């Protein structure tokens, strides 16, 4: 057991140290504010204060974990052994930065509470993130920090043993439009027909008519392809289905369509099914709860996970909405058009609400790659190269690797390239 001495045990301090030691390292942990208890302890121990007591393992504390609410701290990364670190701690500290404050800053998404200009979907812009600005967005810095902390502790306490993290991969399949032309109803079908005709999209028009008369397969209906590949490579996947009425940003097949329900049931026989929350449900937990309940009714079992439309995460409100809707797992922590680690980590973590100063019962599963971030690549090989850097970074630290693919791109104009990329992505993990 590791004992930590600090002068004040706060919810922030407890949250982040338990995440680091108990969840990431598997090291039992205890706290004390009594110097006498700390001195008597014969096992591994460290102090987290402004001044060291004696010659113990000491991390000089930043005030971040002892505050309440939001303060505009000046956060400028420094380098330690070629790794960017936050909150430098000085020469007397056993490691040169406050790993607890730095990890809390990243996981809590502290910077997203600070004033910023949101994009047209109400999202935090990735180019304003500290990871993007300082060039470490594509590094799982939290895992790297924790590894370096453990190594420094083990050098002092050889008896301290950790549980090794396991590298794994999961494909998150986003199904916000299950079909491009089929099962959309007469009015929507005819509207699409005349829009294609008016804009002279004759190739799309012919494909639409071919699908209507069952001469061609709907381009978005690539579920058999996905099932065969995922089973061939014995790969884990979660299928996120949107189950909401038609709207300006929600254009899926009607949730009342029997073919759509049959598709969901078929996929649920082999893979985990979760909710792709609608655009309309943003900020409306009652709508979110309704979508979750109705989708659960189709598969006849509880659904505990969701992804937000366009990865619209507004901290902390979005996570409070998930709690109200009784959703336990979120898969929206990442950027749609930028590769990397939005929270600086690949390891799942429980979200901490800074305004309430409490850990919420929602586990956040970060993703590092969204297929829309690869649209600018010229070929599937170029896209795979971009992904490989992230694969290797996560594999080195032994963490889960989540990748978002959408059936729309897999069935779009460059479908052959995207399908090749998906297969190479599975093959790379297996090998």
C-alpha cells in the first residue's frame, strides 16, 4: 500500500490520486494528514505538499487540487526527458512537475470551462486546446506521466508493484444514417429525387433509383461487410445507432421503420449496440432518455453507452445530462476533425464536475481517431500512416485504443478506399 501525506484531503485530490494509483496502476492507496502516521509508515509513501518533511519522496503541490471552482491559471508546458509536462514543481521535488494537478487539468477538461469561442455546433475548438497549441495532442501524455511517476517511485521503493495495462482496440461504428436512399418514406424519397435532379447529380440519381427498384444495394448498407471483417479478425466493436425522429441534423431512417428495427436486432445478435444521440437531444436529457429507452426496447436489453452527435460535448452540462438519462458510458471524448487525445489519455475515466466538485457516475471512453479527421488524406495508405503513430503510442503505454468509423464514409464516394482502410486497421491490430 502507498501512503500519501498532504495537509488537506479534497475531492479533487482524492479523485485524481485514486484514478492514477488504483485504476491505472493497480496500487492500493491510503491518505493521511497526520505527520506522525506518515513517519511511522514503513511501506512506500510520498508527501504532496509545498515543503518536504524530511528526505522522503516528495511532489511539490500546485494549488489546483486545493481550490474550488475555476481560476485562470497560466499553464505553459515544460519539457522533462522529451515529454511535455504541466505545472513545474522545482528542483526539490522528486519529479519536476505536479503530476496530480497536470492529470486533473487534462481529465477534468479544465480548459473547456475557461472562456472560449465555440464552433457552429457549440463545440470546444481543438485548435484552442493546450495539446494542439503545444504540439502534444497526439500523445497519451497522462499515461506517459503515470509511467514516469511509477518508475521514479519504484526506484525509491523496489517492493512497489503495479498491474500492467493491456493494449486493446475497439471500433466505434457510428450509424447516424443507416441507409442513403432506402427505407426513407415516400415524401423524403421524392424530395431527395428532385433535389438530385435539380442539382444535376445524375450518378447519384441513378443509384437512388437503382436502390428503390432493388437493382443496387444501398451504399450505406455495409453491415454485412462489417460483420464479416470484424468476426474474421475477432475484433471488438460497438455499433451506435441513432434512434430519433427526422430533424435538420438528424436524417436517419424513421425509428418506427420495421426494416430499421430488424437491422438493429440483427447487429445486436453479434455486437454491442449503443445509442448515437440525436442533435435534437443536446441539452435535453428527457429527449436523450426517451431515445435510450426506445432503442433498448428494440434489442430487449439495457443500453448503457452513447455517443453525442458530432461529438458535441459541453462540459459539464453534457455529462450531467447523461446522468439524468441514466447513461453510464460516454464515447464522445475526442475531436471529429483532429487526431489525438482530447483529454490527454486513452484510458477510460470517470468525469469530474468542477462546479459541483464531485465525480459523476459516467465513465468516459476517449477515442483517438475519427474517420472524418482522415478525409484530407490522399489515400488509404496515407490515412493508415497517420493512424499508425497513434497505435504505437497507445500500445507502448498499454491502454485501450478506440477508433470511430462511420458507415456513411464506408459507403460514400471513396467507399473502396475507406473499406480497405478499415480492413488494414483491423489487420494491423491483429498482427
